[in-house]
């Protein structure tokens, strides 16, 4: 574990060096940077399903808790996509990776942030892996409604204290974090202010991208819309699965993502 100051914020970061390859072999390869989802999510969700296997396969890995999540410092503001890009760029610079291409692997809303980063800073991103990314405006509106309801239910609630009394410390901590993010920051308003992606945005995506969705996920149409317009995007559908492919499809997901990373490692990294 490490605490790193970047963009005037203390971030919780973990680095996993790729095994089985020399520094000379990995020095020019893209680093796999993982972006988790919203509110109760943090870097730990990637650790066993994808991050450790990726490092064991020889890929250098960076995981970090995003602003306000996990063990990273919480601020009252700054949960918009533009600030998230600034946070990531600053973090990579502090880690000495500012000149090294990265593959962004984003889960759920982390996939949205990864795509926005590739569009806003194509010089940073060599490739994308998007796991169940919410791309359509309708799905994002539903997510915002869900977050707003959760905020109301947690405001003034004694649930975290009750969970702690029952010695359910992890659940108590996650509930307290959710309450603080939803009721003491601009997270909901910042997400609502982000504009939706358009086909014109997708046509500007020049790096290769893999989108993975569950067969029964309502996000499949958005993934296919991205693939129709982005010149180097492919979609992988996991049979019998819904939105939470990161937890529900460990074997199939690992095969798809590691296969993509291994194929990308054999190609020269090209960034804009």
C-alpha cells in the first residue's frame, strides 16, 4: 500500500509489478491501470479477479482508490469527469509513468471515466477495456435516481453505527462512506452535469478498445453503439450474465481481458 500526493490530494495506490519479464521487457509496455465504480466500490474489487492475474501474466499494474472512495482523501467537490482525468494524469506523473502509455481497465462508471480519458487525453491512453460501462443517457439517469434515493435513505441514518455494533465492520465502513459521498459532496450533481457521449465522440476514439457486457445487461445496446462508430472497438458478450460481470464471471472475464492485454502487448503501443 502507498499514499501518494497528486493534484493536491492524497491517493491510496497499489502497484503490482509484472512477473516473469525483465525490466527491459516491460519498460516499453503499457501499464494496466484499473478504474473502479462508484460509491461503495474501490480498488479491492479488481484485486483477485483481474489485477493479480494480470501481474502474474507479466503486465505492470496500477490500482488506486478514486477521489473520495476507499482510502483516498474525500473532498467536497471534484467528482466530474474532467477532474477525474486531471487526478489520473497527475497520479501517473507522480508515479513516473507520465511518458509511458497506459491501458485503462474500467468497471461500470469507471469504464465511463476511462472512455472520457481516452477522448480527452489520447496522448495518455494506448488502449481501453470497458466492463459494463454506462454510456447511454437513459441508464445514467436511472443511476442518478438510484443514488438520490440512496442519499435520502442514508441521510441522518444510524445504520453505520448499528452495523458497527453488530461487528459488521466492513459493511459499516462502506455504508458510512456511501453516506458521506452522497450527502456531503457534489458527487451526484457533478455526475448529472456530465454530458452524454455521442456517435461523434465515438468516431474520435483511435485506440483499440474491448467492451465486455453480460448477456442480460441493459448496457449491451450502448456497447454495440460504441462499436458501430469507434474504428477499433470490439464487444464481448458473456452468456448468462448481467451487469456485475466482474464478480459473476471471473473465469470468462479473466480469459477475455488477459487475452486482450496479451495481444496488445505484442503490438507496438501508439498514442496520439
